[in-house]
């Protein structure tokens, strides 16, 4: 059954007997499988549209929270004017949040606004969502495309995690460095366990990656898998799609999924999220 985006908040009440000292709480850990997937508007490298293939990749992976990039919403005939985030959420029976980084007037003969951006799918309730439009440097030649950071707070079996999804500039390291600094400024305000996923259009060791790794940990690097490449699909030779974490999160395993349903290979990771001793992660 289709689950629309929810704004629900759960509260836990801890009762302590009169005159008795509260027992020391033992932090609990929750397992969750996350994914980052640039779906290329539902098209394969030859630009053959088939959103069902993307749904099958997600379904077969067992991913519970997914960050999607290059997601169309009534964009054009290239994706049959589909609301792709809503379609995938209904197909997979998940909650979702959509963030339009490009938002234009309807195409000729259409009534819905043309939008292009990112999305989060989740088996767990999405408590809050906000899209942060990132600042563009104004270049006279080859101007940059508007990019954003989709922020969600997700209740994973009582543990609240901040889950961020982004798709950074593909042309200039300078622009990506600026975007990374903004992402860090936004995410550092949260004290809960945090996951950042996305197509970062940067390989390990670049200045923009060094910037983000000043606060986040690269799951694939932490697990000794720095050469698990994600692009291009055929004979991949670089890693530009990431799952990054900070706070009380431990990586257990990570994998690049072999699929030709897009022009990027999706990545998944199993994570252990620790609960704070005093209850829910807020």
C-alpha cells in the first residue's frame, strides 16, 4: 500500500520508581541497510527508459533507506512525465521525500511543473524533510546547475537518524568544495547519528573529499574497500558514489551492485546505529 510522506513523532517515557536511582541504560544498536543510487532518470546507459528495473534493483538489494539522484518529476518525455519518486515509493511500498533542485513551468500541453532533483525512499517513517539549495558560483562559461542537499530525519525502530542525500556539481572542483563546506555547516547542527549519501562527482583524495572527511567517515574506506568503483557502468574505473557516516554509527559491510539499469552503479552498506543511553536519538 502506498505510503505518503509522514510527519510523525514518537516519544518515549521512562518511569523510575519513587526514591530509586535510575538504572544505567545500555545503549542498543539498530541494524539498517542504506543505498545511494543515481538512477539517471530511470534510463540505462543507452538511454532506454525502464523505471521498473530501478525498482527491482532496490527491491533485490534489501535496502531500507535509499538516496536517489537524477530523479524526474513531470520533467519531460524522456521519463514519460512521470512523478518518479512517487512511482517508486508506491511500487516498493515505502515512504518518500522529494526535493526539486530545478523547478520550471509546465511543458507544452502539461499542467504539472517540471522538476528535477533528488529523493529519499524509506521503509521507516520520515519525521522531517527539508531541501537546502546550495550556493552556485556564477561562472560566465559553462554555468553550474542548481544543486541541493535533501535533509530527512528518519525513525529507525526508535533510533532517529539524520539522512542526507545530495548530487554535487560535475564540472568544477572549486564548486564542489564550496558545496561541501555548506553541507558540513548544515549537518554539523545535528547531534544525532548521521548518514550522507550521494553522487559527489569526486574521487577519493580530492580537496572536496578531504573537506567532507574532516567530519564524516567513508564507509568503503573504513572497510578496506577504497577501489570498489561505481562509474561508468561498463568497466568502472573510479568511485564517485558514496555512503558517509558520522556519530554513533559503525559500518558492517558495503557492496557495489552490478547493474546496467542506470549509468551509475548503486552502492549499499549495512550499518549499526547505536542508541543514546538516555533514550531516543533526537
